[in-house]
C-alpha cells in the first residue's frame, strides 16, 4: 500500500456502470407505521435519472404504500427506514432532520488510525465541478461532525465505528479521507491502491435508534456487517 502522505490525493473520475445486485430485498422489520430494510451495496436508494431500479422501487413492488424517509449512498449498505403512512413519514423525517436519531456505521479505512476515539469537525460543501464529490470548506461549508472509535486493527487497515452527528452528503467518506484514512473500496475519494483493496465500499449502516411514530417509544435496529 502506498505511503499515507499520498492517501489524500484525489483520483481521476472513474468509469462506472450501474449493476445492482439482484438478491431479494431484505426486510428486517415491518409494522403498521414503518418498514426497515438492509440495503445492499451497489443499489440506489431512490431511482436515478437513467436507472429506475432502486431500494425504493423494489420496496414499492412489495409494499405500494411505502414512503421515503432518508437515503444511503448507493455504495453504502445497511439500515434504511421507510414509512407506511404520511403521519409516520412526517414524524420520522423530523427525527432525522432534527438529529434525534442515533446512527452507527462500520468502516474499514486504510492504515492505522492514531488513538482510540475522536471527533472530526470539518464543514462540507459540494465540489460542483466534480459532482458528486464533496469537499471541506471552512469558508462556505455547512457544519459537519463525526465521532469515531476504533473497533479493531488489521495489518494494513483499521475498523472504525462512526457516529455521524450531522448528515451531510458523503460526510463519512470525506471525513475519513480528510483525516488521512480513506475508506477501502471508495470509488470517489480513494487512490487506486486503496480503491482496489476491497471489492466494494467498506461502509455499512450498522445500528439505528429512533422513536416509534405511533407512541414515541425508543426502538433500535441492527443490520449485521457483511464485510
């Protein structure tokens, strides 16, 4: 693997073909108000301009009443919540908007991260000439905060638990890159040796806590990490 000083170089735009997995959608929980799925890596959360296949469209085939609440990056796997009625959608959407949910992701990043835990506080903004890439901008970026802790250390990588306090686009990917430890398999931010070190983006939405829209009770979900 290349030297850490080279890891925050940004790669040229890589060619991409949308080829989502064909496995049946994995539904982890369903009740009168919400549905929870374990989205696979490589599947869009919502339809793209040229790609109608997505987690949302597949779920609509099974549950036509399902309503979008939030999204995951296409390359990220793990927990997604959908509502089953408009009241639940509003309730759940406000929880995500007001940061009343608790979220934990697992990531495998390049190299050995110093320390056992920390906080990344770097504002993010869209890198418009290079969309969908995001970038750190202290002048124009929106506040973006991620807490992290080490789960395990490997020979050339570190497994982290990531706790996003805010929910910016690509936040976890950019924050790991900016701290000098890009996520393995990252097509957008990782140099070749790190991109090629894994068959997919090593980022998974592992745990999610929120309040049930029916009675306000605390509920928690977990999706086993596939890598």
